[in-house]
C-alpha cells in the first residue's frame, strides 16, 4: 500500500499542473498565441536555467556517472537503429516513417521525466539524472533529424544539423555549465541563487504550458499507427531499457532516471520538427497528445512495479 501511495504521489503534481493548464485554456485565461509565447520563454530561458543549475551544482561520482551516461547513449543509439530497420517494414509512407521512429524513441525527459524524478527523490539526488538529460537531449535532436532526413529522401547534411545544435538553448546551457565545472570557475553565490530561483518556476510553468497545448481533437484518426507508437513508446521501449539496466546493476535514482528517460511521453518538440522536415505533422501531433495522456497511467504502473521489486 505504501508503494501504491508513493507511486501516486510522484505523479500527482505532474497530473495536477497538466490538468490546470488544460483547464485555464478551456476557460479562456490562456489562448494558443499566449501559450506559444510562453512555451518559447519556458524552453529558451527557464528550462535552460534549470538544466544549467542542475549540472553546475551536481555532485558527480566519476565512475557511476560515466556508467550511467555510457549506458544511456548506447541503449538509445541501439533502439534508434533498430527502429530505423523495423518501422519501414510495416509503414510504407516515408512521411510517416520518420514520425513513428521519433514518436517511439524520443522521450520528453526534461518536461515530464525530470518533474517525476523530483517528486520521487527530491532535488538533492538528481545530479546524475541531470547529466544524463544533458547528454540525451542533444542526442535525440541529432538522431531524429537524421531519421526525418533519411525518410525525406534527402542526403544527411551534417552542417545543417550542427548549426541547429549550436543554436539549441538547452545544449548551450549544458555546455556552459560543463565548461565552468571543468575550468573550476565559481560563479558568485548571488548569481547561483538567482538562477535557482529562476529554475524553480521552470517545471510547474512548463507543465502548465504542456497541459494548455493539449487538444483531445488531435487524437482522431491514425488509430493503427497511434497504437504502434503508444505500445512502443510506453511499454516496449521502457521494458527493454529497464530490463537491461537492471542486468547492468542500476538501482535507485539512476534506474529511475533511465525509466523516465524511456517511459516519458514523446517530446513536444517532435511535432514542430516533423513539420519543418515536411513529414506528417498531424500524426506527430497525435502521437504527442496520445503518449502524454496515456503516460500518466503507464508511468504510474512502471513506478509502482519497480517500487514493489525494491529497485527504485
């Protein structure tokens, strides 16, 4: 019963802010234009400040951190390559192949996964998880850009992908924090405190925006493809990752970080990325909405099951 309560309490704040954002849009306090601007603020400023603070203040144990990062990179690359082979077998439309690959593979570990971890463990134990996110987020961007370009029928342009990464605010924030740590440069305490205060509002505001941008109407159509993405993203992918992680000896917060990395809903940015690449933007939006809705149940079940096994 205690594990049931802990699993519910870990997800309740996330669900509350998502529901509140949806409610505020429905009653007219936030419209789509306002949400788009707020989303830009959250992505470019608040989440960047959050990621910077988490990395800059992290207490990292070299061996275990390196093991977690190596596993996170290897398992994501392996799953990506597997999807690049399997998805074309049952999906014949190129405009949908790339969308399905990133729909199954690309997790919303910063917007959804990190808040769940904060509820489970509290901020003081998320150092390794923050480092994992700092590595995985740009990896997602690179691999998904490759998938969309490949199924677009065009050659991969490393220069274009590199330019996009150099403009990514999350990557800039992570790189800056790592550079300061490596150079042993200490920021004034008042600057660190100000950044912590700024990052403190990142998670609730990001969830409000995500809930406000939620449209049930986007769930209509593409039932078969949606089902494949839902099962792949929320069940098969996390089952593979957590199963391998347990065999590799991960436990506690490190295993929790790998769980939310793999079991979180599809990243919201995958929708705009698919549109820009000329892929099926409608399907991309449906996958984001569907996985976000269903992940509230599947994440609860994953957390409860791993809690019962005393693994997280």
